[in-house]
C-alpha cells in the first residue's frame, strides 16, 4: 500500500533539540551547523581519567590558560560541519584539478623561466613539510581543546594542511620529478635557510596548551607564511617573471587562506572579547610567536626576494598586526 | 584526480608514500619522546614504523571528492524524508524507540571516536598510521553529525530524544555505552586502537551498526537507513585499519602478543556487554524483525569471528575466552535485558511494552530452549497485571556492575534461574560484578575502575538531583527529582508504549493520510 504522506500537515511538538533551544533562547528551527556542533562534546560525569594525562579529564578546559565562560561562544563563520566542509573542499579541488590539467596539458611547466622553476623547487617544495607539521599540530588542537565549536575546525584544518602538503608534493613532482622531493627534504633537514622554520615547527609540536598552539600555528605562522609566500612571492614576484602557471598550481592555498583566516580571526576575536586576562595572554603569545615566525621566514623568503626581503617581510608583519588588532588583540 | 607525472612515473603505492610518509621527518630540535610522549607506557614495542602497510590509499583530493558526493546524496534523501513526513512510513510507532536508543546511546560515541582518533592520529610516531587515524577521526565526526541530522526530524514529532546530549552524560543505562568509550579513550593509544579500531570496528561492527541499519531498512525508516548505508564505505576503511593495526603490532615484537591478547579479551567482553542493548533492540523493539540476536551472534561472531581468529592464530592470538560464556548467554541475553527495561520504564527515555502474541510466538521459535520455559510466563504475567491496571514499574534502584555498569540482572552461566554475583575487596571497599570477566577486568586495573561514575551510587549520594534540591523536605520524591536531573518529562518520555503520546500521535497522523477525516 502506498500512502501519500505529503498531503498530511502536522504540527511538530518541537523544532529542535532542547540544548539548541536553550542556546538560541527559543525553540526554533536550527541550522545543520548548530545541530552538528553545539554540545556535541560530552561535558559531565566522565568515568575515568586519561591514563596518558591523569591530571586532566578526557575533555578539560583547563588544558589551556585561556578561560571562557562558555566554549560555545566560538562560532565558525564558515559554518562548517562535515557535509558543508567536504562539499566546499570538493569544489575547490575541482578548480585545483582543472588548473593542474591546464598546466600539464599545455606543458606550461616546461615554459617556465629557469630561475622561476628553481625558486619554486627551492622554496615551495620544502613547504610541504611545514604543512605536514601543521597537520600534526591541528590534530592536537582538535584532540585536546575544549568544546566542539573550538575543536571541530581543528580536524578540518589538519586535513586541509595534509591536502596542501599533497598539492605541494604534486607541484614538486610536476616541476622537478621525485628527485626534487628528496632535494627539498635535504634542504628542510640541513639547509641553513630552513633551520629556523623547522625549529619553529618542531617546537610547536611540544606545546601542550591547545589555544597557544592554535596561535603559534594557525595565527602566527600561517598568518605570515601564506601572505608572504602565496600572495607576495607567487602571485606578485613570480608572476611578474612569467610564473603565472605557478599561481595556478597554488590557487588552492591562496583561496584557502582567504577563507580560513575568517575562522582564525573570529576565534581570536571571541577569545579576546571574553576578558582582559585573555587579551593579555593572547597578546603575549601572538607577539612571541609572531617574532619567531617572522625571523624564521626571513631566510626562506630571501630565496625568492633577495634584497627586497626585509622590506616585504616587514610589510607582511605590519598587515598581520593590523589584522590582529582588528580582532581585538592589543599588540 | 590522478596527475600525469612529468618525470619518472610513480606507482600507486610509491605515489601514496610520497604523499604521506615522505612528508614526515625525524625531528632534531625536539626529542621524539617529547613529541610522541605516550608511546612507551603501555609496554608495546615498535621497532620499525616503516613496516606499516597502508590499509587504504586515499589522498585528500580524492577523499574530498568521494565524500562530498556521498554527502550530497545523503542530505538530498534527508531533505526529502523531512518534507514528505517520512517518519510516518515506519512500521509502527514502537520502532521509533529504536531511534531514541540509537541517538542517545550510540551517536555520542561516534563523537568520542572522532576525538579519540584525533588523539591517536597525533600520537603515533609512524606517518602511515597517523594519516589513517586522522582520516577516521574526520569520518567519525561525519557519523556523529549525520546521525544527529537524520534524527532531528524524529525529534520534532516524538518524545524521548529532545535532550539526548544531556541524557547521555547522566542517565543510568546510558552510562553503559558512555563508560565503554570513556574506558577506550582514557586507555593508551595502542589500546585505543585495539579496543575501537579492532575489537569494535572489526569484530563487533556487524553486531552493532548493521542491526540498526538493517532494522531501519526493514521498518521503513529511510533516514536512518540512508545514513547507515552511506557510512558503510567509511566503515570498510575503518575495518581494514583495525586489522592492520593488530597485524602490525603483533609483527613488531613477540612481547606484544600477551598485551594484545589481554586487550582483545577485555574489549570483546566490554563490547559484548554494550551489545546487550542491541540484543534487546533486535528481539523486542523492531516491529519487523531482521533476525534474532542469537542468530546474529552465531553468524557474525561464531562463524565470521571464528574465521578471523583462525587467521590470527599465526600470530599466536586465540579466540577470547569469554566467547564460551557468551555462547551460554545467547539464549537469555535479550530477554533479561528487555525485562530489565520493562521494569525500569519509568526511568528510561524510551517506551517498553509486552510483546504481542505473534511476537511471543516468534520468540518461542527463535529461542526454543529458553523463551517458553523462562521468559514467556513472566511476560504473560506482566500482561495480565497490566490489563488489570497494575502495569509493573520497579522503583527500587538496582546494584550495578562496577565494570560494565549494567544492573546485576544476568544469570549464572549455565543456570538461568540464579543471578550471577561476583565481588572484590579493594582498599577498604567492596566492588560488585556481573560476571567473572567484568571482575577480571577490574582486577587488572583497579585504580581505573574504582573511578567509575556509577549512576545508582551517584543517585544515592544525592548527586543526581537538580541543583538546589532538598531531599529532606516532606514528601520528597527521589524518582521525580532524578527525572528532572535527566531532563525527562515524566509521562511523555517514559513509561509504557501503550497509552503514550507517541502512540496516539502516530495513529492520528497516519490516520490523516489513510482515512478521510
Ligand atoms: Fe563511526
Ligand atoms: Fe559487568
């Protein structure tokens, strides 16, 4: 028997779950982001302490120095739950694929000026290791931070950075073959230009405070690296030298940074707005990690920028400061 | 998604290797043991992480593409389900209690799995297992969210799931699944992988996930069925990861064998005890049955699991000993569980009922050695009493097992007329257990299990009343106060299905579709 149920109009008993209604202040329809995020993490009556961290509960807001009355004050402006996230990335991936195809099918890689190709191999390919470090650091942020509103974007960021590491690997394979990956790794491990950055990334891996790690990795390092490498070096400097195909191969990173920066900014803004104590702690972390990141990026930027390095890095730092001040972090 | 390699063409395996482990390096500015601090305390010895065989090779570009395609289809079905009152297509409103059990008992575990795999995916020094774990972490948040999204529509029309997050952290029987996953995530990363990756995802998944999904399919629940099938290709990856973990650990060092064997023994039993909820769901809660719990156990554990353990014998792994006791319990488990919930229906977020005549006949046929002899008379008596207006609700709180946290309702192996009790004295206190296996798990790690947040103990200690409750006032009703603490609406969320709001509404709404009113 087929029943046509569409003809039935019934009044629902409620429009969303109680926890959401409490947060929205009324029982009204909620978005999928809200239903997939709010109160997803367990908060009470944990049965056992982690054998790997007996000083804390399984999820424990005291793993960070930042204090929030409500960790669901954080909101991802992108409203990413898994479905929205994967669909957004699949779309970007389509573009990236088309760009790679375009460059490959027209043999544009072979038309690159030798110095542009050399710069890409020397500068971009070792960055796959930096992205890999960010993958690990964002896994930490996801695992050890408190509340799904804060932790959820961590896993997306982690996997994005793995994706970026893989795109950079493809750039290396395309322009220099598998040997270029080995050369880049040697630079990463031993090259003078890279040791400050490698030390930075490794030092981040032992940060226990998930919000400090968020600042060190997503705010400070990426906040300088992406504008410097993708916006300044690739999009401006290399393009001017006939390196437009490179900009096509790294469009994912450029777009990605523009997008994720909305989330990092919103997160900083919410944490800073909470209290003067938070503001002070965030400012201390931002300054400390910004200075280290800027210093570590200098010799790397020099690979492409030569004598213009100091000026351009200073400019990027200035823009960075303006961004953070706008988010309410007193620098 | 594949690129044409300009220079040397890489094979799939090599290409995947440069895309994952090729990204990793041996740190020199920080020590390995500071970056990966949890690697040694469990006693597992790994000599060469490079021996890890990637169980699947999925780069992120391909991942995004496949998963987005699945999400698009899934949400299209959910949207249609919502628009077309899909909930009225289920066999009868009793089925919806399965959904309540699922969203309050199981979906929150998907979330813990997400966080647990993020933790494991950060902590292993091998790049291969890290990537596989992180991908699973990402999948698990998918499962948690798609389940909530699918159930959101039921919540609009039916009771019992309106505050399921709150319930999961508090309600007496939900501490069974919650403590199970809390146990896993608080264990070391290797034990987590054996408990969830292997025992849960590989050995027991067909007994947990599949019964719910096929139950949904049999009972006209398109929403649940669709997310279930959509999750299956993720599960396939998770299963291969679970198996690879076991093989990898065992191949690395012979000293790992006794540790892993103990974990498999423990987690098979822990998992099986959680499956008590599934057993009663299969035998009592699905209006249209898929198969009996006993049949499911025989096919998925005794046959399929038997073959698996034969395969693992080359590593020295043997079938967990608890399988013998489980075999003795399979004629009884679901009946004892349903009886318990029938008793405590005043304090649960779903309805219970006495099976009807046809269903009793089905139970007799599926359980010829036990149902008519031990359980039918009890249920017929309840039915008689209910007809006379004496629907039995037990208001006395049960003693719980310190390990699995299930009320001590299980019978002695081999004697279904005698309740099984075990106890241990530890540091001035007495601890109680439902079985030798739960007792043995406690004895191996007493410092862990003494921490358990046992709902009944907590109620008696006064920790499960709303803030500001004064239990000394005259006429204080402890059950009502506990239900308040659970955020249950007494009379709507709980009690018998017969006469419930769900029953009345479903009948009325379906009537609107099938009759001319
Ligand atoms: Fe799952
Ligand atoms: Fe037990």
